[in-house]
């Protein structure tokens, strides 16, 4: 009976996993030997830390018609689309010194110390998705954005309170490609944000007493 010689065993070579097809490749490969795409090892980026409790500006987004779109695409394609969606949102938040709080399916939440930074991020988001949609007309991502400022409770890298709820409800009132903000955000930013506002009327937000005056950001 033959037995394996330990001295002849080949050492286990280091590998690099393809970010597209998840196949293992030799560590010195520049392209995946299975799908042919380039192999990159992104450098870790410092993550913005959550802000202290107090007044913050909260940005909330979701994808218009996502459930129907996901059903049309199927699980695999829908998952890849969400990955691209998440990447665009996270990059935009980082560029404007925001804290990417969480991704929840097709929804995203970020917090900013400045209303002006949050507004600039919102505009950047819509412009980024407009560019993406022009390049991918077969699978457009139509994002709705809502912003609100107010006192919040910060716990375990998340935010809680009425200000968060209002930001969520405002986003739900927007159309794909639209940015809606509360009057508080408009007043805090004023002319410093270098954006134009259009009165979007008084809207009833689910679970919030009274009708709230909202403004559309013209981008």
C-alpha cells in the first residue's frame, strides 16, 4: 500500500479571489483565468465615524419600482445591480464627508454634520445615477432622495428618532431622480448650498402629524 511522502507535498500557493465570479486565481495574476476580468485589490478606505448625538442632516434613498425591476431581472442580475447601486451611494457619501449608516435592500441611509454637505451629496448622487443610466439604458436605476435635519439618537453606528423617520417619509414622496427636502434643511443650508429650491407643496407624511412643507432641489 502506497503512502504519501510528506516531503513531496506541494506547498499551498497563495490565491486571489475574483471580485466578479468569485473564482480563485494565482496571487500574481492580473486577470481572472476564468472570466477574463481584471483583478484588483482595492486599498481599504478609512470609514467616517458616526457623529455625536445632536442635530444632524439625514439622507435617505430608495429605488423607484425596485420590486418589479428585481422580479424582471432575476436574483443574480438584481443582486449585481444592487452592488453597483451601493457602491455609487457609498462613494458619494464619502466624497462629502458623510457617514454611510446602512444599506437595507434597495434603501440607503447616510448622516452628515452639515446640511450643505448633505445637499451636495444628494445632487452628486442623482448626477452619478444619471450618468450610470445613460451608460446602461437597459437597467436604469431611478433613485428617490429625501433629506431632513434634526435631533437624533446615535447608538451602535445607527441613528434613531423622529428626524430619521421624517427623512424616510420624505424620500417616499419623491419620484425617481428627484430630491425632496424638509423646510429645516432648506433654512439651514440657505444660499450657502449653491443649489436652487422649488416649492413642492405641503405633504402628509405617514405617521407624522400635520402636513409638512417640502422643497425640491433643482439639480
